[in-house]
C-alpha cells in the first residue's frame, strides 16, 4: 500500500513565484480576468531557472479554494502563462516542504526558529578562516560542543563566540 504525499516529502524541489506584483505588474485588483504585463527582470529569472532544469510553480491566492472563481482564475492564469512562454508551469495556492524558495512582493523572511526578521538581523559575514577554525575546533572535540565560558550564547552572537574560541 502506498502512502499519499501530503507534505512534499517525495516530490522534486521547486521555486515558488507569486503572480501579482512579482511576475506580473499589479496596480490593484481589477477582477479575475485581468493580469498585468510581465515584469521583464522576473520573467528572465524564471526562464533562466527553467533553462537550468529547475522546477518553478506559480503560487497565488487567486486559485485558493472556496472563493467561487478559482477555476476562472486558473484558466486566465494558464492562458497568460501560455501567452508569455510559461505554459508548462504548475499553478498552486499552497506551499509544501519541497518549496525551497518563494519570490513574492509581500513576504517577510524570518530567521528560522527565532521570529526575527532576516532584514533586521545584526549578523555579519564571517571569513572562511573563522568558520574553518570553528569547525576544526568542534571536530577536534569529538563533535561535542564546549561548555562553560566558551559555549555559544545566542545573545552574545557568533562573533563573540568565535573571539572567545580564539582566546
């Protein structure tokens, strides 16, 4: 007996692209039959992904169930995609665990498991040497994190941790 994949655990990884305001120009709702002109930079990006064999799906609330016009919206979107050379793309309203990126004009990225906005993070870029030293030190301890004053403290941040490790 085969199990139904409800969480994207067996499918191919995909990139989600919003329609209105991301792939197509949007200046307010004008009804299900209206989709703006393609946004050239985003069209080029999507075509580039497709050329590289990536899976891209249109992720839009237009086709969410229960609105009454979802099939009409889907038909209009499919015709728009076909007209602009993207007729092979799947259209969905839902993400799953195989979606690896979402391109959307309204999304706010958060740092996983923190609730912090990624664009407000006080993080900095670390040199390859800093990361390498950190990894080598970790591996040299039989993959056990140190305790005491040399333990990583998220309130201190990674830079302070690395400095303590060097000292």
